[in-house]
């Protein structure tokens, strides 16, 4: 009898231990919340959704309670033994809510400890639709246009005045954000716009000398103005614009003379030209060539075997210095042509550099002086040729009417006059040249 009671007691103790062990082995629910942090402010016409995704491996019976400003709003119960997770959602409606801060809280009970999450919601006044608005933005002629790296970019912005009053002091500003760490900005002049009217402005951006290493950029377009009563109005539009990047595209980013005005002297007449190129295309380039030319100065320089990475590479540019020998130069203005060619020999870009050479009177004659001297010589030669032609015509006429004119005294007289005229012309030419060189 005693052994039977002992067995029964032992079984009861074992059952109790099993129950305690089972309770200790139970997996508590966990939750993931959306949004993770506080949401962005909303206005009095908007709603925002919240949710709690609860992992419930042991399919416990759980209660979901949603509070707004600590006041219970929604209660739900989930008890599905086949589901190990459940999402409870709640929508906060700002319609009718006061401006300012509000709280949304979810409390999940049924486990060993409640699960709780609270969000802060800011309700703002709804912003009225601006009566001064941006109705169209076109990049290089298209609403889906791309940014050019070699040509000037035109961004055309159309503005509309939907007010019943005239708008004045309107300004359009366009910003291309984060181009090599800086924002590129252009701003229009002020203009006025009558009520119910539209107008457009075009702003230009030159990206040829910028570090454009992204495939797309954010462009902000903003218009500001005021009505005739002094009330301010504005509108802002943001768009993403792609870069129009060629496969092969090399640009000259710098072509600068060390001295753009060279003065003749006893020393060697020369200067230097710094040229920098950059590969802004998608392809790598091998054996790129730079040329520097001017026929009048006898310049025909080049630099070859230049290797460049693609636009995103670390070695995508190259700089060279060309020594320009100007010993044969005379006073005048010259244009030095700089060009860069791809590995296939295709012309990629050109630049013109202006060079001015100044020589004193005792140095070298100028281009203008040389042209004047050549013109004077030609004029004198023409005058002499005219006299000779007149003499020949007269000689032929007299020969026809009087016979052999060469045997007459008139022929000898005219020949003497012609010799005298030629001598006078030679003296006049020598005097002119002497005067010009002083």
C-alpha cells in the first residue's frame, strides 16, 4: 500500500516537472514594426499606415490594441493555431485632427510580457496650390532630354500665372545638384506675368569643363514671385536627368598660352602652350593624338601615344606643354588651332587660341607693312605697264600712218621720255621704302 502511494506521488512530481519545463520552453512572440522610425509630417488631408508583424511560433492567443494620443482606438484578437505569424495594421487619418504632434501606439498582449511601439506623427496645415506654377521643363528641347557634355545645355522652363492678379519680380532658378561635390546654379532675370498668362525662360549650362562622373543627376527648378499686393508665391519641381554620354568622346578642357602677347626682342622669340584633354566617353582610348598648328607661323606640333581610361577611370585625363618657336613671326594677330583625335583617328574636339606678336619698328616689319609695301610695288608696276601699253598703242598708230616711226625724231624723243619716267618711278619707290622703314 505504501509503495503504491509512493509511485502515485512520484508520477505527480514528474508530471509537474514536465509542465514546468514545457512552460519554460515556450517561445515568446517577437514583433517587427513599420515604419521603423517616426514618419514624415503629413497635412490635414492625408492618411498614414502603421503595422506590427508578430512572429508567434507557439500560436499563442494574442490581443492587438491600437491607441491614438493614448486613447484606445482599435482592438483585435488573433488565435489561429496554424499561423506562426500575423500582421496587424492601423491607418491614422489626419482629417479633423488638430495641427501639431500626435502619437500612435500598438500594444500586443498574451505573451509573458507585452510588446509595445509608439510613433510620433506631426500634422501640418495643408499647403495651398501655388498660383505661380512651373508647367513645363525641357532639357535640350525635350521633356525627357539628356545633359550634353560637349554642347551647351538649354533648360527651358515654362511658368504659368493662375492668379487673378498680375505677378511681378518673377525669377526662375535651375540647379544641377552635386556635380563633383558642388551645385551648378543659373538664375533668370526678373520678369512680370499678367494674370492667366504663361511665359518661358531658357537657362544655359556648360558642362564641358566639369567633372561629370555620374550617369544621371538631380535637377531642381524653382520659380518665385509676388502679386501686386506683395504676397509671395513659389513652386518647386525636381527631376532626374540622364547624361548623354558617347562611346568615344574626348574633350579639350584647357588650351592656355603662357604668354598670349609676345614682344620681339634680341632673345629667342617663343612661348608655350598648355593643353589638357579628358576622356568623357564610355570607351577606354589608346594612342590618342594632340596637334597644334598654324601655317603662317610654321607650327605643326603633335603629341601621340596617349592612353586614357574611360570616363569613370582614375587616369582619364592628360596634360602636355608645347613650346612654340616664333622666330619667323612678324607683328600681327594669329590663331593657333588645337585638336585632339581618338585612337581611330577621328576628330574629337578643337580649340582656337589667340596669339598677338608685337615688334618694334627696328625689329621686323609687320604683316600690315609688308602688305602695304607689296601693294605699293604692284601699284607702281601697274602704272608703268599702263604707260608702256599707251606708248605701244601710239607707236602702232604712228607706224600705220607715217611708215617706219623708228626712223623719226618723235620716236627718239618718246623713248627718252619713257626712260626718264622709269627712272623717276624707281626713285619714287626707293624713297617710299626708306620713309616706311624709319
